[in-house]
C-alpha cells in the first residue's frame, strides 16, 4: 500500500534549536523531470541554523513552516515523466537548492530535479555520501573559477572545514601546490591531503597564485596574491573589489548532477575523502543543531530518519 504521509523535521516559528520537532506531512509527488528519493541521510549546514534562528538576511520564497536540509543520499522511490537515467531502487546523491525552493531533505522523502542528482559512490555509507554534494560542489566551483594551471600555488583558509578539506583534495588531484591555513590541531589532516600546513595563530605569509578564503579573513589576503592572480570569497557579499589585476570570485553553488558525478569518481578512487563527525536521528535534530553551533567540528553533521 502506497504511503501518503511521512516524517520530517519541521519548525513553525523561528528560534533556538528547541523549535525543531518531528511532524507528519504529506509524501511529495514527483512531477515531470523530477525524482522522488527515499532519504537515507542528509547533511546539516550552518545556513540551516541561520535560517532557523530567523537571521537569514534575504527573503525566502515561501513562509513558515520549513523542513530544513540540503544534501541527500538515498534511493530513488519514484520517477516523474521525461526522466531518463534513473530507475526505482537506484542509489543517488544530490542536493536541494533550498534557498530558492525551501524543499527540505530532513524528511523521509524528498523530490528533486533529476538534473541535480547522480549515482551515489559505490561501497560508501549514505551517512558519508550525504556530506559530499553541497560542500564538494563548492570546492570544485572555487577551483573552476580560478582555472589554475598545473603547478600553481593556492592558499586555502579554513582548510580543516568541510569545503576546505575538499578544496585541498581537489587541488592535489589537479596538480596544484596547496597550502592549508588551519588550527594547530589540524596539521596532520592538512598534510594528509598533500598540502603545506600554515597555522592560523600566525600571520599568514607568502605569495600565492590564488587564495580560496573559506575562513572569511577578507581583503587583507589580497596582499598574499600575486599581481593578476585569483581570489575566491565564501559568498557574494564577501567578494572584495579587485586590485592589481587580481580576479575576484564568490561561491554561489547550484545543484549540478553532472559535475557531482565527477566528484563521485574521485571519491571512488580514494582521491576525495569523506568525513563524518556526528550522526543524529530526526528526533535529535535539536542536538544536531546545538553540536554544529558549538563549532570545532572535523567532518559533517548528518541527520538520518
């Protein structure tokens, strides 16, 4: 018998983690060009905390209540019309463009555009696979913006975070010489990805072909970029004005199944490690938000049904 209701993490008002609860909501239907995924795991992001607290600085397309959640790893449950390449039972990953749609993945089922999904990495648990889509695509976008030739040097700040770790791994795979700025406790991790470690307790120094600034240090880092180099900011409002011919960019990631498929290949070859810090069931979503707010994470926070 077909299920008509599902469990989802919801909130009907803005506030602290205590506003989160598990609710029963209708199972969404897949329309043309869409796929319904039975969720195995979904990652939590800092923006989820910001929206929940009512601190997101821009209008959202729909009002409360919200089901949060961007990334998803799961299995195809239903396929809409005009969808090729996916069948019921396929293991997939992808992410919801939540700020544009407020379609949340912290639910038993989520409907996404087929173009936003790709086959999940083989022999990888859903809890790990769910950490890849948004943050992996952000790291890939940063390096694609910069378009650095092999042998170039790049400084990554916030190198021990999820996007930072992916950026270091992708830099190594592209033949770049990366330097990771991170806390002293993260030296081993940074060096494990073939990067030179730089402590955030010291003043950053050196000259680089480009900087990926995930720690939001800002315009002072332009002093470390050679004339005509590149700089990537973590979001559009943080993009500095260009100086000395330096090209400046800002991350603004959108779902892209084909680009995500290339990242899956690197996961399967061992070139792109996945990290999970904590896993929480729906009922403990508030604890997951509190853990992320506490900082110091070395890996993703994952929500599971």
